[in-house]
């Protein structure tokens, strides 16, 4: 995730792009899962639905349940932008895709109780550090950005807190 800030406007923006490499991997992982439905249901000469073919329908439905989301994400390719705008008093997250699909969620900065750093522990690698916004009403925290080191994440937290006059982890 890349971050930019505009000192003149006190605006902080983080952008995360689901890149072409990740999209290709998901697409290649999803393609082989099209084979069971093809071989079991679509192939010429396949039987129509009866009690004996119930298992083949279940296997095909399971393969499609895994395949279609993988191929969908590979085709769509998401881009997420998180913006902290103290002038407007908002925290917003906009997610969009290559086909024009987009949705935005927005919260008032007065609802944010604290900006913190949280570890993201991975089973196969080093710990990453997320900068999250915690809300006063117990709403699920929003991840603003991810950093490689805790020190980098703390710098981001201090910057956001200073610009938006929010409480932060020190």
C-alpha cells in the first residue's frame, strides 16, 4: 500500500492495488476447477439429473463455488483508496475495479477514538504491521495501511494523529 500526504491540506491518502501478478495467480488457480463441472455435467453424452448423478452434481457445485470467486477477482482487480481528510472531518474508503464497479464507505473523524498499530501475524513469514482506526461505538476497525516494520507504522500513526488531532498509540 502506498501513502501520500498533502501538507497544505492536511490530507493523508493510502492506496492499495491488487496487481496483475496476483490476478494472474488467482486466474490460473481458478481455471483447473472448471474441469470437474465440464467433465461431469457439460460433456456430450452426460446424464441428466437423477439419483445416481447426485454426487457428480455436488462435486461440480463445490468446484464452481471455489472457481467462480477466484476467476471473478482475477477479472475485476480491485483498487482501494483510504483517505483521512481533517478539513472535511471524514475518513473514507473507496474500492473500485477495472469494470467501473465502485463502492465507498465513510465515517466522521469525530467517531474515531484512536489510531493504532496492530500486528498481522502470518504463518509463513514475518509479521506485518497494520495502521487501524478504532471507533468509539465499537464498529469494526478499519485498516488504513500496512507497513513492514512497527517503527514505520508508528510514524504513519503519529502523522495521521497530528494532522487530524486524534488520539494515537505512541
